[in-house]
């Protein structure tokens, strides 16, 4: 098989910090090539160099594509050659239709007038290719994230894609949608389309990849040829982190105290759909020093529950009671939640958790400006001191506390979110998908931080879609399905099977 792509000696720096250091990367025509590494290893940067997001002249090295030396000045240049990148944050416009999104910048038009009939026909053709049976006139906002990913791939096919780059395509998808997408990649491979897959989900990598290239600290470590042989996740992890990661969850001996946090008879209605109850009579309790998991399938209501408890940040007609250390709390807004010692680490760090254009220093102090200010004036020295302390404590990899959040890797961004809330000194932490989209090494560091917080006596609620994670870190698990608690499992009796059994039995009970 011939190489469709060769990137030779690619070096790229940001403000004096080398993101890529002499990277070599070769992809064969018609293969699925996985690109893996820890957060900050340089995977997305390398693909941004390839696609022209970082234009020629801003890096050193050479790109050979289909045998030609290419100097892409922007993303349009690379797309003309059939290279299409799909970023983790989807580039779709919610209030335009599926058809309009597929042909943005590639309109079916003559003399500046769009041919809507041809738009509809061609969109249907590309949707069929990706197995999506939606009407092209449906708005993007009205379809789920899994279907939106398929629209992005249909959009790439409409640009006559030859090399498809997918950056964490399944990070926000449930298991079924993830499997559908991976199977689609295998189907596209049969038609001659080459794919580069960036993913932290190593079981997905081992399922579909023909070759796996590992980056570490901006350098190429190795390329593993799969060739039908079994490549273990542990083998990949060793290359990523430079050592054997024997246990993916740090050891901990729980010191569980008295019941410290309780939510009783909690009910929440949908803020947009009249009469639709989202959370139904939920009761949970958390002890001091305990990590309590909330598990469930996509749409079970876990995030809605967490946000509604955190100062009624979601929902309406909310009823029920919240107790802290036996005392009934009055919490009607986010500020009251913070004042009462609650913290909520959102699942969507980029939209709701951080200010991306600001630096580490300003983000760390966001939730507790009162602690570093007097009469409304922020003490700059105190703010810097707090940021320096948490940068060191949480091992946030950056040039300084003035490093812009948007230039940090996903794992380091997540650590800044945690730093922001730890600085607020909460008693109860609600962690919603705290390790989504980050690598095994960064996950381990975050688990260690969570364990330390539990050892300090914090009451922790841990929400995750990854069952191995829930089982690996939690002391007790609530199982949620369609807005209800349908099971409670002690650590000793919890397994993937017992969690799924709770969900399935609750489904049977209603029909």
C-alpha cells in the first residue's frame, strides 16, 4: 500500500513552548490510522498543521500528500485536496437545516442563487451514505449529538473527502452512537476513504485501527502496525505515558463519616416542554468522606438532577428538600448554592466551566472573588498566589499562570475547572463527567485529586457515563433511569451487569 500522507520533521511552537518537536507521521492509503497520546501530546496541533488551521510558515517541516509537497495556507486549501477535519466541537449551525449545514461554503447554487431542490436531493444522497434517515429540512438543533456527528461526515463526503480526520468523534456519544460511527468508518474504508482517528477511548482504537501512532510530549514515540493482531490497551498506554499503568484507579481506603448531604423527594419539570417531568421523586444521601456515583444511560436525567440541585440552574417547578449536616437549606440560585458550600463541575467545561480567552489566574478565582477582594477591589497579589498554588498542587502543565485557557490541553483545562471549585473550599462537590475527553494519564491524576478531597471529609457526587470509571472510584452507586433512582449498590455488589440489571428491570416494571 502506498502512503497517502507523510509529515516530515514537523516542529510547531506557541509562545516559546514547543507543541510539536520534529514529528514524523505516515499514513497509508485506505487505512484507518489512530493517533493517540496524553492530553498536550500534540495530536490536535499536528492535525491543525495538516489541515491548514496553522498555516504554512507558522511551523517548520514538510507535508507530502498524494506525493505532492503541500503548503496549505488555510483550511480551504486542504479541503480542495480532499482533506477534511471534523473537530471535537462540531462546526454546525443549530438553527439551519441539515441540508444547509451539509453544503455550507459548498452551496448548490448558480449565479449566486441556491437551487433548493438540488440541495435537498444531494443532501438525501449523502445522508443515505452515512446511514442517517432524517429529512434534510430538519433543523440541527432538533437532532441528537450522534446524528450531528453523522451530518458532519456527510458534509465531508460532499466535499469529495479522500482523507478524513476525526478528533475525538465519540467523546460526547453514548455506546450505541459510538458503535454506529465506528462501523461507518469501516464502511468508508471499503470505499477507499482513508481516516485518521484521534481518540482517548482505547477500546475503540483497538477495534478499528490498522495502524496506531503514539505521540508523547510533542514527539513521535512509535507507530504500531496492527495487521489483524491483537494490540492490548496496556501496550498502548505504556507508549503514551512512558511507563506501565498497572492500576488505572489509585488505591484508597475510604474514611466514611456521618450522613452529610441529603436530597429528599426531588422533582423537576422541563424548562421548555409544559408538563414534562424530568426528575421524579429522587432521594439520595452522601456521607462525609464518601464518593457516591450516579450511573445511567444517556438521557437518564443525571445532569438535569445535578444542575437543578446546584441553585436551580436547570428546570422549573422544582420541589423537594436539601439538607446539609441535618440542616434544611434554602437554595434558589447558584450564589446561594456556593454560599452553602456546594460546587458543581459541569460536563461542558468549554461552554459553562471556563472563560477560554482568559488565563489560568483569572479562571481559578472566578467562583470566589470575595476571598481575594476588599470593597469590590481584587487583590492582584492574592489572586496570583492562589493561581500559583493550585497550578502546582494540581500539576497544571502550562508556561505560567498567565497561559490562556484555550491553549491548554483538555486534561489541563479540566484541572483548572477543579482548581476553581477547590479554591471555593466547598463541602459538597458534584462532579459531572469530570474526565470526559481526557487521556488515561490525566484521568489518573484527577482521580487522585478526587480521592484527596474525599479524604479531607468532602461529600462527593460523581456522575459518569463510563461504567468502569464509576466502579473504579465510587464507594456506593445510585442507578438512574428516566429521571428516577432505580437502584442503590454498595461497592462490593456493584458490577456492570448489576447496574444494567437495575435499568432493565425498571424498564420492564413500567410496561
